[in-house]
């Protein structure tokens, strides 16, 4: 079955950092993983920027294994639209970047 990574680069609104992290860690990640059969998810904080101009300091990576990723994205969109997923007003949606990637080649590990 095909494997995918859904990535989200995000920023909290100024003064709302605590609310943002609380929602992301205790609500958003568990809802997405548990409601949509994802294989896991993890968040990361930017340590150093090497290239590019993206300003988002936080990254979430969701592990997905499914036959039809567009069906999954449609189900997530529907759940957002119907209120089945808990939204937060602490995230700066003007800077948010979310994208879905498919695996391309085998994972490289030390020889």
C-alpha cells in the first residue's frame, strides 16, 4: 500500500503560543491520527534555518498509508467543514503551509 507524509508548517498568533501548543498536542494530532487511521504524527520546532524564506517555526509530520490519498484529504476537509475536527483560533492561518507527499524511492540508511 502506498505511503505518504502530510506536512504542516505553522505559527501561533502572538500571545497565543500556550493555547496553540495545547490544542496542537492534545487535540489536533490525536484527532487526525485516531479519526483517519493515520499511522502516527509528530511535531518539531525549528532549530536553524539553512535555506529558504519560510517563517513558520513549527512542523508536524503525519504518517499515512492508504490507497487513495485524495479520498483521505476529502474526508479531512469534510470533517473540518462539519465541525467534527476541533479548530483553533490560536494559529496564524496566513502563514500556514500544508502539503501531502508520496514516497519517492527507498529510505536510505547507513551502510
